C-alpha cells in the first residue's frame, strides 16, 4: 500500500512533518518556460508574424550611414608629438658626441682602391695598339709573295705589303681600299703618291661596279631586251670599267719601272678585290727570315 501511495505521489504524514521541521514551507512558484529567441536574420528586415523585425547589429558590423572618424589619427599624432618632445628634452643633440667624418671610418688602403674608369681616349689607344701589334695584321708587315712560284728567285727576293679593304665606305656593294699609309713603302712610294693611287683607284672602282648607277640600270634593261647578249658581247659598263682599271694600274707600274723603282701594284682581281698588294724587295724584317736564320 505504501508503494502505491508513493507511486501516486502521496506521502505519509510523518514524512511531511519531518520535511516541515527541516525547512519552512515556501510557496511553490512555477516559472513558465520562455520560448527561444528567434535568430537574427541576414537581411536588414525580415517579415515576422505579419510585421517587420529590425536587424540587431553585432559588435563587428558597421551602420551604413557611419562617418569616418579621425579621433584615433589625431590622438596618434598627438602622442607622437609628445614622444618627440620628450625625446628632445631628455636627449638633445648636444648631449651626444659629434659624428666623425666618413673618410676617417675604415680608410681603404691605396693598393685596394678601385681603379678610375677608363675614358674613350684610353680605350681607343689600347684598341689601336692591339690592332697594330707587329705581326701579319700590321699594315707594314711584309708577307710572302704568293704571286710568284715558290721555287723561283722572285719568291725569295720579294715581299708583299697589303693594304686593307675599307668595308665601312660602301660595304659589299663595290670594293674600296683604306688610305692608311704603310711607312715601309717610304723609300719606294711616297705618302702623296700612295694617297693619290688609292683615291683614284677607289673612284674608278665605284664608277665601274656601283649597282645603283645610271649605267648599271641601262645595262640591266639592255640585257633583258637582248636576251643577255649585251653582257656576252662585253658591252656593259662593268666590263668596260674594269678594263680601264687594269690599263691604269699597268700604266702606274710601267711608270715606276721607268723611274727605276722596284715596286709594282698587283691587279685587284687577282686577289678577289680583298686587298691592294704592293710587291717590294724583301726588307728582311719578317718572321720567316728570322726563323730560317735561327734554324740554320
């Protein structure tokens, strides 16, 4: 019976009395359970129960009509100015020792100092010295005579002084030669004679081989009109001009032979227009003669 009473919620009088002795009776207040708060909508307003629910801004969000504040910027400037004033008051420039000049700090020994930059004059002088170093590339170097038989007396008794071709004058359109005078020709050909020879030869070669001259255009049209029989008959200005160059060079050699000067100019077509050669007696200063004497 007692078990049924306990299940039904009925307590004995003794239990109720003991409980009342321990603590005073208090009215039982039943607090109704509060419903959970609705979640914050993502949009500014959200319909709720036929109306609108304003959005609750979080601490990290900013309203749309917020104006930028310069309070922090001004305060930081104020604090910075105060810190500078304190630093200047505590440690003035007069309190620190003077800064030594830069030249007295770790001076570099003279032997370890960098060399001064080279000027254009130094570069030109070095380049000219390297270009004209004694050897086959030197303008005065006597080369063996390739226009004579190797076993002939002329081959051993003569040498060739070569004048370079000037590629900067006209490129590969027509040959032109440099007017740099080789001093080894001084006893045989003077400076004025050499320059006159080179200038006259360059002018004749330009008139004969210039591909943009009026005669060159006329020869091209005549060659097409005659089926290139114009070139076969030797009527072009190139062939006529080269015959004039050969005759003029032969006359120059004949004039030197009449004067009794042992020098002659090699025809330019014999060396492929790559240089101008002067055949002169062997001066005995080339390397081949020295090597032969040392071997003997």
